[in-house]
């Protein structure tokens, strides 16, 4: 076998995304809170990016609105193609501080950034960090902490710790005792058995709070809660019927077969309904009381208001929480100062360019988002006037063609964005979906079909709820012809149970 070395010429076309374009796409996709965090990071890392104080006339810099028009002359600013900061940045900054000391007299200068060392004043940023609430303990940590107060022998204590590791976020035991035994056979110094785990679990169930934690099933969880309430001397409640229904008729209870339960248990319908009403005091997820569920904050990116004079819906950006930005002219002049070393000018120039690019990306984000929203307002006017049932289909490709942009740009502009409207704060993604055409010829989105289905179910006779076939027939009467399986899918997406479980029984 012989190896040869040769040279060949090859022509090819390649498309590469410039860093500027990548940054613009990233900024466009960020929701408001993430965008605010990104801007804060840039303000800390970029010496040429400045925040305009509220009320400032902004006479010494380019604001976010004017930066794009000012268009810094890159031919004068660019010193090198690849401007990367090296290990000697601090030396260059030290030399710059002596020559341009007034430019460093800002919020990042050492004597203001650490006032406690120079003036004896407290650092407000450190005080704020010290006042931030500590991170909440996990459910497992809280249960282990409770278990440390149990007066049990060391073997039971160790087995209890092992069992707690199998408790899920709802507070129920995730695995059966046989599986736990198989996975924990090799505990140093502890002889483990299924019987020992059973005894330990019983101790856990009656020791841990709130009642119901460490139950092996939903039925056992409810029984443990009832036992706790029955043993509470401050509660004067009769749980005998509820306990009997859970222990002996749990499957029928889940399926809402109340007449069958009354017949099999020999109870009146009224007593069965009273027992069911008492069960509403119980919970299927007892551990939820121990762990705070973080509800993500929703801050709208766009605000839509109705103008009565023009009879139009007007959109404008909800960027009040974002700081106004500008490129520091001080550093622009420094980047052109031939008296500075080349490396110093490259360092400053790179920061100036990054600041200008960020401001331009923010302007581009605002422009693209408003253009997309204006298309939505024009297409979905009936929704804003009359309600969810009038939402029309709006594919993203149609919006992209209308605006002359790529469909991926529309997708990024819509992703995780919220819109404050006269009908509430809504995800922008809600307005983009496929749909169907009614018998009258009106376009109707799938979201509008769901809203109509919800309206039908809300208005049904609860004593005789509509079956899925009846719901499909009712939709056809309203001009919406969809299959029964589609009705089932939408009903499940709306979190609505089947007709059998929606039925409300009268007393007897």
C-alpha cells in the first residue's frame, strides 16, 4: 500500500453566521426577565456600555434609541480583526486609569465599588445580598430533619433514612418494600429485612408531618390523614362513613359511582355525598405543604391597548423595567487616540463595538417583536372584540411571508413572550396555531374550538352531563365538525374529566 500527498483546489459556498447575527438572534429570543439579566451582565463586563440615569438629557452619549442612527465609524474604531483580552488586561487598565482618570470615575471604579474600605460606609450591594432569603430546603432534607427527632434505635433510624430517600415530591413512597429491600441489602452493620422495613415504615407514617407522608398508595395516604384527624381532640368530626368508602369502595369512588356505593354500602345517597364532601378536606399530595412551588413571574414584553378615537388596538413595548443604554463617548475617543498603545486601543475598541452591537440588537428585537404583534392584532381583531371563540388560525409561515423575514425569526420573536391585552396577560404563542373552517365558512383556530368546548361543558346539566359523542354533536350544531376522538383529546388537554366523573347526583 502506497500513500501519496497532493494538493487540490475546490470551490464551495458556505454560509456562516457572524457573531453579530448570533447575538441579535439570542437577544430576540430572550423573554423580558432573561433580557434584563443579560443587560445587567453586559453592564458589569463592558466598560464602554453605560446606563442613562432617569431624567438625564443624555447629552454625552448615544442612547438606545439614537445609537443605531449614530452608527460608530467602525473603519476608524477597528484596530485588529480578532480582539481578545489577554492576561495583561489589568496592566493596561492601570495605565489607562492614570491617563484617563476621569473616565474611570464611574460606578465600577474601586473607590465607589468598595466604599466600606475607603469611606467607612456600608456596601449597599453586599447588604442586599445578605438580605436575600436562603434557599428553601428540599423535601428530603426536611423529612430527614424531622426524623432526627424520632426516639428510635440506630437500626430503625438508618432504615428510616433509606425509606425517606424513596419518597416522591407528592409525599408518597415511590417503590414497594421488596424493591427497596433488594436495593439496600448491603448496609454496613445493619441486617435488613422486609419485615423490618414494614415496621420502620409504620413508625415513619405516624411520625412525619404532615399526615399522609410516606404512604404507599393514595388510599393509604387518605386513611392516614383520617386517622390523624380522628385522634385530634380539637376536631369534632365523624369520619366513619368517609373511611368506610375509602377502605371498601375506593375504585367506585374514583369513578364517581355514588349510586352503586350507596347500594353496596347500605347508605343513603345523602350520607354518601356528605362523606364525599368531607373528603375534600384531605389532600392527595401531602408533601406539597412542605415545599413552596415556585411560580415563574410573568412580565409582558408587549402592551396592547384599545384606542377609542381610532377604533384600533395599539401595541407598544413594555420595556419600562429595562435600563436606557448608551455607548460612552469617552471610550469612543480613547479608541481613536493614537497616543495609546495598540493593545490598549484594541481592548477599548472591542468593548465599544460590543456595546454598539448590543444596543442595535435591542432595537432590532423591539422592532421585530412589534411588527409580529401588529400582524397578530390585524388578524385576530375578532378575538380582542368578542372573545376566545373567535380566534383564527395563524401559521407562523404566513406571518414570515407577510413581513419578509424567516419563519425561524418569527418563532424566536414569539417564544416565551407575553402580551398584556384588554383580555388579560396572554402568551404570544397562543395566537399562532392551525385550525378549521366552520360550516358557515368562518376560519376558527384549534384554541377557539377548545374555548367553545369549554363553554358547552360549563353550560351542561350537571345531573346529565354530555358524553363525548354528545359533545361532538353539539359542536356540529355550532358549525364545528370534528371527530369524537378529537373531542376526547381536547377535553383531556383542558383537564376536564369524562361525563361519568362530571355527574352530580341528587340526594335520596
